[in-house]
């Protein structure tokens, strides 16, 4: 039986490896339109900042590595159409532009996503870049070396924008962030995003909020400035577009596979699309929000891997299910770690919950222990039953630990009262005697009880 996988970065390669373990007799082929496969896009900001000093280190496996295991990888091969009735694909070999028709028994779409690039005059000027893949990384590094930019504008203060700001400011590039929303990080509540805002200002990043990109100016084919929608002109010899991404779902749509309302491919919990025998995984497809029970699009690397495993298992004849996500994410910008899981207070209210929240400052070690770092936790719970709906954690301390405890609490549908009595590990080098998340949960429980008494 032949399994073909379209797309070979995170979801596609994970699906291939899993499918082979489930059925070692499968004939597995990956078609990948880029020159590289199995790289970690998540490492790109750290190659640019120099924390990772060799870009090749984010290429995890090569086609030769896959070949040794019996998985065939064709790089620079793009699947241009799928004939679902005949069960065959048309693949363009990008080396020579020759099309070939190839038969499949099972298919996995792992076509990912691409950056949003607005159609504005000047968008093609040299010095205007996106950051998604190895080609983007190489172009970016080449620009840094050859143009030696002095003034950068990052458009979009989301995950990529903030990870990258650090990488640009350290080599003394004057950096301005332009964000269309009224505050940075619109997925977070404003009071939490405010901490990050202040940290960026303290780190010499200029911020322009509530304003979008309107125009680009250039000379001799190179970008020289941008203009915002409100008419502010900012000089720039480097412009990074980080205004979000779109799912690569056109190939699926063209062959009659249903897309969801988000524009990504609709799948069931087995990662099967509307066409039996065709699966999808990763940034190209939707998933379920485990709190609200609705389809959402949550394009993240760990989710792509989890979904790839399930799609690979099922395409190989197994039976696995992916239950959905809480949208747990973390990143760092300068010295601050920033994380979220579940619903923000704003999102909870918009979704019809009656959220109650608490924001508390804490630290990640005993008061007297050296190296103690601070953090701020926001917990959001449902007023009715006290069930935790979400958490946001920001600080220089063990932010990852707090957010992972909160994500696990969401998985267990815990209330603040449950979390207040969680038996977590304690010793002075690792935690205060009561973890900040326990203290925050206790305070939120008390707040909820007081509100209940007032009714
Ligand atoms: P993609 O990585 O988009 O790969 C899909 C591949 O399929 C691409 O190579 C594409 O060119 C190819 N393809 C598409 N159509 C075809 C076709 N028709 N034929 C052949 N090939 C095709 N996530 C996190 O969870 N944590 C992080 O810290 C994090 N950091 C990130 C930092 C950056 C700078 C970026 C860009 C992303 C980051 N992400 C992070 C997101 C993460 O990288 C993605 O969620 C992940 O790469 C998705 O994997 P994928 O395989 O679904 O899709
Ligand atoms: P994003 O969705 O995180 O942020 C985009 C930002 O651009 C938003 O704040 C949005 O309001 C703003 N924006 C939109 N249009 C604009 C305009 N015209 N002018 C100015 N601002 C505008 O997207 P991203 O930063 O491009 O990252 C893409 C994806 O990569 C993320 O959605 C995430 O899935 C993934 N990623 C994850 C991590 C992580 O988990 N650590 C890191 C990097 C990237």
C-alpha cells in the first residue's frame, strides 16, 4: 500500500515516521516543494540572534536520513493537483518543471501555512522580508550581512515580531514595532500585554500601536521607509512582515475537500478530511478548542507534531484520535518569558462565559534563595463553577512551569479549589513553599466565594 504525504516539515515528517512504525511494509513517499525537509522553523529567531551559531543545526533530518529508514523524500517537488476519484496526484518536479502522475492509496496533507503579504506598492523591494522557512532565513542573513541595516521596522507585534525584536536590537539596529491592534499581543489580555510593552520600551524598542502598514518607499530597488495608515513615515532599511499566516489549503479545496470556517482544512478527531482515506495534519488544518468545543485554527509546531502522529497512525491502518488543544504557547522577548493557555478573559467573555480573574505577582524560588526570579500570573475561571478557563504568565522566572501546570489543570477540568490544593514539588532552589500558581488559585477561589455570597 502506498502512502503519500504532501509537505515535509513538522506534521508531514512526523506522520511518515509514525506510519512506518505502525506498518513497516508501507511504501511511504513525501513530496516537499522546498529544498529542505524536517527543519525547525521555531529555531529561526535564535539563528538570527546568534544564540544558535550554525543555521544547519535547525535542520533535523535530511532526505538521506529518511531513505535509510525506508521513507522516500522528493524535495523540490510540488503536488499541483489531486484526483480523488482516480486516487492519483500530479507532481511538478521543480528542478525541470516536468509533471508526473503518481498513484496513492492513502494521502496525508501536511501543506502548512504561509505568511500574509499585503499587496502594497513596494512590497517586493529588497529589504522587505517574511520569516517562515529556510529560504527566508538565508535571505534574512544575507541582508543582515550585505546591507548592514541600521533601522528596522517590524510590522506585527505577535509571536514572530516580538521574538525577532530581541535579535535585531542586540546588534544595535534601531527597531520599531508597528502593530495594528491597540496593544501588542492581541491574543493576551491588555493588562498582561502591558508588562511586555514596558519591557520592550525599556529594551529600546519603539512601539507604534493602533496603526497598520500602508505604504513602502524605496530607492534603487531597496526599501528606505514605510508609511503607516495614520500617515507616520518611518525610515527603514529592513522591513519584516510578521502580520500573521494563512493555511495552505487551496490544493485540498480544489480537489473537493471541505474547509472549515477558518479557511483551514476541516478534519475529524482521526485527522481524516471530508474524503475518506485523505488525512490532514499541522498548520494546514483545523482542530478543536477543548474548552469551547468549537473548531479553531491553532498553527503551532507542537500541535503539528501531535496531529502528524495521529494522521500517520490512521493512514497506516491504526486508530488514534486527537482531542484538540488549549492553545498553550510560550515565547521569550529580551529577558521576559511570555506564555498563555486556554482562554484570555477577553476571549472567555466573548465566548459567553462569565469569567472572573485574578492577577498576582510571585516568584519562582524561596524568598531567601539566590537567583529568585519574578513572575506575574493571571488566572481566569468561570464564575458559575470555578473551573479554570485559562492562564497567562509573564516574567523572568519559571514561566514555562507555571503555564504547563495550568495547561494540565485545563486538561483535568480542575477548578480553582482543586488547584489550590495541588501537591506540587517544593524545595527552596525550585519553588517558594507554596507555588505562585497555588497562591493565585487560592486567591481566585476566595474572590469567587465572596462574589457568590454577594448574590
Ligand atoms: P509547515 O512548517 O508550513 O510545512 C509545510 C511544508 O509543506 C512547507 O515546506 C511547504 O512549502 C510544503 N508544501 C506546501 N504545499 C505543498 C505542495 N503542494 N507540494 C509540496 N510541498 C508543499 N511553533 C511553536 O509551537 N513554538 C515555537 O516556538 C514556534 N516558533 C516559530 C518561529 C517561527 C519563526 C515560525 C515561522 C514558526 C514558529 N512556530 C512555532 C510555528 C511552527 O513552526 C509551525 O507550526 C510548524 O512549522 C507547522 O508545521 P507544518 O508541517 O504543519 O507546516
Ligand atoms: P501572530 O498572529 O502571532 O501576530 C501577528 C500580529 O500582526 C498581530 O498582533 C496582528 O494584530 C498584527 N497585524 C495584523 N495585520 C497588521 C497590519 N496590517 N499592520 C500591523 N500589524 C498587523 O503572527 P506572526 O507573529 O506572524 O506568527 C505567525 C505564526 O507563527 C503564529 O500564529 C504562531 O502560530 C507561530 N509562531 C509561534 C511562536 C511560538 O509559539 N513561540 C513563535 C513564532 C511564531
